[in-house]
């Protein structure tokens, strides 16, 4: 295949992934809608009406809703897996379209494709281990929105790597950074849902009723807290490897300095400090629940600001090639 054909395949793969992700989102939302308790039943429960064991129609309705929700959940998972496969095709096509062939991490568009792919892939890999069915619409919604941003505002034609990027450390550094970014994002979603469920439980308790609807399917607060901690505990050493080991080594190779006070480097270190504080506070000060979730969201904000925002708000970053066309080197490795 020619380079043009590979680039076309890549664009088609990304477009297909976006469409199928969107279909998966619709299915997941339909699943959530099917879990909503009918208004009449909510009124009866809120009024403290006793259950009637012989009310077969009500029980059949509950069984029907549960069956429909289970079917939609499986369909959504299948569509997510198909979209993730198309997403991978889009990434591989980007790398094969370049001359010479390269890894698909030459600009911000490709970085964003890789980051969203890892978020979706980690969701699928961890789906059964941590029972993440409830997270489907949130993950897919995030991936769809980010892909739209990438295609509309970040798209760049395939081109050779800049001189500074043409290094074996590109693979080591970016792979570890992207894996950590995907894991931190999943941990951040768990922290967000902890805060959402905590608020919903308080409202339900004040109204004298039990939590119902799709929120009732979200794990209990202690389970969400453990999930967030485990994912963050996995992502942190990977981020440490990317930011404090491979990053400085690559910087020394490219610019003859391990640390340049580059905005990207500074914000990557700020992100590391926030997550280090999160894990340290949990291990020593016993921070759990709301405090830990809030700190995790601060880390998530710094992470994604560093990933995308720095490229638009900084005019001095040596990582400016991330948003410029990659055929225009910003710095030579000799500098």
C-alpha cells in the first residue's frame, strides 16, 4: 500500500471508531434509561408503602427492565470493543503512512489518538476484573468528545518526525506517559463518581428513600474509593518512569540538558507532585473518601492541562512541535 492509502485508511479507521463509539454511547445511555424506576413505583417507595409479594406484574416489570439492561450492556461492550479495534487501525495507519514508517506520536493529533485509545483499551481490559460495566457511558463519552476535539482542531497531515523526536526514547517515554495518562483518567472517573454517588446518597437519605436508577448500579462508596486508589497506585510508578527517568534522559540526548524548566516539564512534575501527595496522604494520613477524591481530581486537571493545554497557552515550550506541523522543527538536538 502507498503512504496515501495508509493515511486514508487511518482517517477511515478514526472516523469508523468515532461513529461506533457514538453508537456505543447511545446504547449505554439506553441501558441507563432502562434502569430508571418508574415514577409510580418511586412514589410508592417514597410513601413507605409495603411490598405486595403477589404483585406479579410489578415483579415481571422489574425482571424485564433488568433483562433489557443486561442486553444493552453487553451490546454496548461489543460496540466499544469494535470501536477500539477501528481506533487501533487508525493509529497503525498513521505510522505506516509516514516515510519512513514510524510510531504514531509525531504531533498532538496523534498523541490524542493514542491517549484515548489507551483509555478505551484499559476499560476493556479491566472490565471484568473490577466490574466496570457502570463506567461504560462515561468512558465512551469522554473518548468521543476528545476524538472530536482531535479531528476538528488538532488534525495534522502525516509527515516525518522532527529531528528532536527521531529517537528510540520516543517509544519508551511516550508509551509509559500514555499508559499512565489512560490509567489516571480511569482513576479520575472513579473519583468523580464517588463524589456524585455520595451527594446522591445524601439527597436520597434526606428524602427518606433509597438510591435508585442508574446510580444504584454504581459501586458502593468504599468500593469506588478502593478502585480509584488501586488504579492511581498502578499509574503513579508508570508516570514516574515517564517523567523523572525517560523524560530527562531523552531531554539530555536532544538538548544536552536533563532539565530545561520547559513548561511541559514543569507541569508534568506538578502532576507527579499532586499524585505523590494523593498516595502519601492515603498511606500516612488516612485520607479516604471525599478528600482523596478531590485531590485526585486536582491531579487529573493538571494531567490533561499538561497534555493539551500547555501547547496552546505557552509560547516558550520546546515541546511546541506537538501542535505545529511536524515538518517544521522547533529545536535542534544540538541546542
